[in-house]
């Protein structure tokens, strides 16, 4: 039996037989039963989800000899004529072949005639988005006020190409792709009616490859059945459709775990020689990383969430512990982002091989956390001035210079600052701050109530303030700010020099300055006279900034590991 015959033989003939689309079926059935028919309908959705099929069933229900009825009888002369496509009152038009204004004008002439045999004259326009703009304009008045007992049903896969004036004159129903479980149930019913034994795993593969389309799934089923075996097996489905098996994915995970580049290349070559469908392989690979992520994060609780047989799911559960959660997440993201690049590449096989090699080499790439730690250790406190928008060419691109160091410092401080999730300070401070335009200018702190300021005769050591903060359980974000200050006494005045603009800006916040005054009062016995100033070293020449970019540890690391080189310094300030 050919797949075309299989599809035609099992085409639904009643609303109840249509797989999915429960809401649309209920509305159309009720409209037929109560004879509340709209002048025009628009059915939109992906291919093979039942748009034309439901249009024909609706036409049969309206013209059935037993009408009004919620279902066609499929036994009267009208139902049989519509089924075979010979009914004079049901006209099916291909929008791609009859898209011009002359075709629509001829259609308008036919619309004026009353139904000859049935209760309604019905025009089904398939691929209606192919009509020209002039043809759509010619249809406007007819769709809004057609003659009595006339209705239009337009089916399309691209509703966005319809003029808004047309859509506003139609009842628009969006057909949803069928879920995998619905496709499996439909295919099972077909095979049971044909008396063909099958493996459920084979149907799962076909349904997944069908991607929500009943027609595509039926075509794939017929293609596999054409192999002529007595039973539909998973092996035959994979052989005919060019799909990678579970063992291939297990081997791929093992190669990724061990970083075996040669093994990944050999595995891909073997799959390509067997006729691998790269598009479906990438979809399966993305689903695999999702399953591993859920299993790695939630353990056995995720078994009911992922759509895999229990034995496969438990095998992947064991393998998920071989990878870190961050590694799985990165692989998942790289696979999703690489799908379009692979499928649109002039060399898709090489693009797919590169994607797999990149995934396999992930553990060997630079650790950003380690680089940040190395950067802070090598460079000390971050500077508020530096390279903005520096670019590197090579295997990776990265901004570099003092802005990179400042960014790291600012993110550290923000992670410990009020308003960031995970901290419970006494007061809330806005996360976004505006850096002053001139940060080299000294700014005098003006605490309220100047009479409380005291000149402290004894000048305590700055390091002792951290012992006080520890004893009073000061918030970590506040201690971090204090550690970014260089303190010195000048003629009884405490000069607090900020190492970066971020710290200086934070200390000028009213709530943070109030906490600073309170801490200084506890430290000295009274609030001392103090000033907040910017570090003079923050203002550097362009040549100094360029030199810092070149010698920056992050830049040197990228150059040595990836062969990167500086192509632009961006804006240095």
C-alpha cells in the first residue's frame, strides 16, 4: 500500500474523527447544528493539521440531507458527492492557481447563483494567502455581505499575508500543531485498523519527526511501511528516515565527557554515511540537553517531565552526573543557537562537525570565573577609567582594559549591595547609579547636624574599623565599600580616598552616608571631620590606558590561548 493511498484511506470524514483541534471542531459542529453560519471563515495554521479536512466536513454537515445536524451522515448523496469532490454547491479553489483579479471576478459571478442541490453554496479557497492584493480588494464586499446561503472558507499557512480588511470580515480560527502524544494515538489507530504490528518507540520517532503535522506523520508512516516488513520497528524507522539512534547519542555524550574530538568526528561521519537528517538530529540533540539539564537539576523528579521512555530516561539520569549543570546548560544553548547556522551553511556537514567539536571542547575553554579572579589578583582594586568597547579578533572577542576591571568590581559590589536578591540590608539602595562626569574633583561630605562633628585628638588606625564592623555584624556590602577606601588623617580631618567611581558614587547615597557617619562615630567616639575624594590616579593619559590594555591579564590570556589580537581600542577615557 502506498503512503498516498494510506493518507487518503484514513482521511477523517466526521468532526469526531479529526485528531486535535477540539475547540474548532466544537464551534463548527454547533454552527452547523444551529444553522448559525458566518459569511466567511479563515482557517490558519501549519501544514497538515486539518484545515482543508475540517472545511470539507463542515461543508458536508451544512449540506447533508439530515441537516441541521452536528455531524454529517456520510451516507446521503450530498455527503458522498462532497467526499469525492463532485458536489456542484461546494467549490474548491486553489489560491495559487487562481490568484488574479479576473479569477475573482468570475468567482463573484458564480456567487450570485443560489445553491442548486444543497442548503449552502460553499467556496473553499486553499492557500488563500497567494491571492493578489487586487484579488483581495475585489473580494472585500462579497465577504462582508455575500448572498444568502453562501459562505467562504479560506485556508492558509501564512495569515500574516492577509490584509487586515479581509481578516476583519472573517471568523478566524488558528489550528494548533498536534502534540506528540496526539500524533502517536492517531498513528496507532491507523495501524490497528490496518492490522499492522508496531513498536511504540517507532511511532514516537515518526510523531517527533512529524513536528505536529498529521499529514507529514502519515506520509512518514507510509514511507517506512513501504519497506515491506511485517512489523513496524524502531530500527526500520531509523533506517528509512535517517535518524540517529539512542546508542549514537550515548556515544556522543561519552565523547563529549572525555573531550574526544576524533571520536566526535568519527561518530558524525558514520551517521552522515547512513543518511543522517541533520535538521532532525539537531532537534533531538537540543531535546537531549534539555532532558539532561532537568535530570541533573531535579533528579528522579524530572522523570515525569521529560518525554522519554523510562528506561532511556533512567540511563540519561545516570549520565547526567558526569556533567556539571553549567556545562549542560552551555551545550544546550550552543545547540539551539547553532541550528540555523548549520542548516543555512554552504557546508552544513562541516558546520555540524564544528558545533560538535566546540561542545566537546567546552571544559578546555577559559573559565571566566578563574579569569576574573586572576584579573582582580593581578590588577588590585578596579579602576574607574579605562578602555570602553575594546575589541579582540580570533576565537573569542572581548572588551578589555580598565573598564573590564571596573565592570568586575562593580558587579561584585552590586552583588552585595542593598536591592540585590539574596541580601537583607537595613535599607534599600537603587541598583543603577550615574557616574559623575568629573570624578577627579574632590567632594566634601556634608553630614546633617554639623554640630555633631568632632575633631578627634587621637587618630585611630583605619584597619581597626574593620574589627569594629565585624563586632557589630555590619553588612558585607558595606564592609566591601570601606575596603575600597584609602584613609589618611590630615590636620585632624579624615580623608577617605575612593579607589573607583562606583565606590565614590555609592558613598554619596544618603542612606549609605548615614551608615558611614554612624560607623565613624562608633569608631572615633564622635563623628570626625571627613572628606570623600576621588583617587587622583583615576585620571590617566590615553597612552597609559593603551599600555594597560596591552598588558591586561585578560587580554594576554586571550591572545595566548586563542590567538586573538587587538583590532580597536574603542573609546579610552
